[in-house]
C-alpha cells in the first residue's frame, strides 16, 4: 500500500495538472472570444466601406460622417484592402510596409488568409474589393500567453524538484555522517581490546614479526576509526609533504594487495608542501587504488605519479590497466550511488570528490580513459610556497 507521503505527492501532481488544464482552457476560450470580436469588428468595418460605395450624391451627410467614423477609428487591426478593378492594395495600421512593395504585401495577404477568412465588399451585387486582416497587437500578445504560462509552471516544478532533491540529499548526508560516527564508536571498543591482546602476546614470546604486523593493522584500524569519526566535520589542514604522504599510502596498499597487482610509484625527489588532512588524503588514495583494482578484476598494474606545476598545483595521477570508463560516465562516476559493479554502494569516488574538492578546495576528475586499456584519475591540489 502506498505511503501517505506518496499519495500526497500524487495528489499534488493531479491537482496541479487539473489547474494547468483549466488555466489553458480558459485562456483558449478567451483568445477565441477575442478573435470572434475581431471578426465582428471587421465585418462592421467592411459593411461601412460597402455602404460608403452605395451612398448616392443626395445621401445624408450625417450618415456619411457616421460611416467615415467607423472606417477611420479602427487603429489597431492590421488590414489590406485589395481593390479588384484597379488592382490596388490599400494598407491600414501597418508600419514599415510600403504600398509599392507588392511582394511583401502578397506575403502578408497569404498569412492573413490563415488567420481570418477574407471579407468581400460588393457594389450592386458585384465584388469590388476584398479585405484581408490579421490579429491586432493585443491578440498576438495573448496568443503566446499559454506557452509562457506553461513555461513558468514548468520552471516552478523544476525549482520544487531541485529543492526536494537538495533536502533529501541533506538528510542522507546527515544519516551517513551519523552512521560513520557510530561505526567509529563501535570499532573503538574491540580496537582497545586488540591493543591489550598484543601486549599479552609480547609477554608470551610470540614471533616479533607477527606482532609488528598486528600493530601495523591496529594502527590502520585507528586511522580508519579517526576517518569515520571526522565524516561530516570540517577537517584540520596542515602543511605536509604530499610526496611523503603519497609514498606512505602507496607502501601500505602495495604490501596488502594481491601479488597479481604490479605497483609503480613515480614521484619527484624534492618535497612538495601542500595543505592536507593526511588521513583523508590517504583515504582518497586508497579509494582510487581499490577502484582501479576492481576495474582490473584483481590483475594488472597500478601507477601513482606526482607532477609539480610551477606556481600552480601538485598533480597526483592514479592509473590502472582496467576496462576503462565510457566518456559519458566520466562525471557520473563521482555521483553517490553510481556503480558498474554488482556489489558496491557507489560511494568511494563520490567520497574522494568530496574530500578533494570540498575539504581541500582542489579538483579531481577522469584525466583519460581508453576501453580495455585503463583509466587515469587526476587530482590537482594547490601547494604552499
């Protein structure tokens, strides 16, 4: 059974459609009524013109004045009067068109025929002239009113939709931040216990190499706990050497990845100071490398390279030899929930984008990608002097 909120949204949509339909229908009726009035007005004008032709010399002057008033006071409707015998076109209420320009006049006559049926003016049962006329300026303005109204309503719906999506995204961000902090809290208890067990193992004369590796993993767990605890909070940035930070992340991932993965590190010998949060930066490298390993299906080559651009940025490139990313997905891969894997939440790259662009004011993007050859992600981080 649909939820109450779903029913409310559908009710809102149905009511909106009904309102739009009523507005359009009423506008159409009003427009047609104006056209009918325009037709009546022009028929009266044509009748007055015809009566002026029928007036005899001895006719009343008052009657002639009345007919002249009818003919001359129409100052809005554009019209062309074609006198058939002399083949003369007389223009009224048309600016910018000369009576000598027969080509333009004939085009206007053809257009007016599509708007209104021409009116014949007769004298002694003989058609003396034909009146062609079009919409007055006010009708032309009203003609586009329904389209403008629909556009405004569509823009309103788009604004409401984006507001709804933004609110929903904000709620989801708060939920993810809360879950991350709770995860960090839950990991803390067994982590403390592992530290205690490590100390006991030292006393039991266990192979020191085992303990060293366990301590590395405990340290790693502490790092992960701190990462999750900082989700949703503004991280502290420090001036650190991005070369050293990248090397540490590289060494850790290389030691804990499959032997089928070949790792290569290309970094300059000189220090490159950059304002970073070391833990979040390491998390970003990890997400990008794991994404590359997944793209290679566990076998291939990962290359991490740092290039220094003088006066601008330190460029960190992470390349894989995987299946590549279609060009249409170069931006979509950073959207939350987007994934091509059967198992996955589609959060790794979106998290990397947030860390680099929102927290570090840098840039992250797909630098290049070729089908079945691999992909290169590039991060640009401003370095400090």
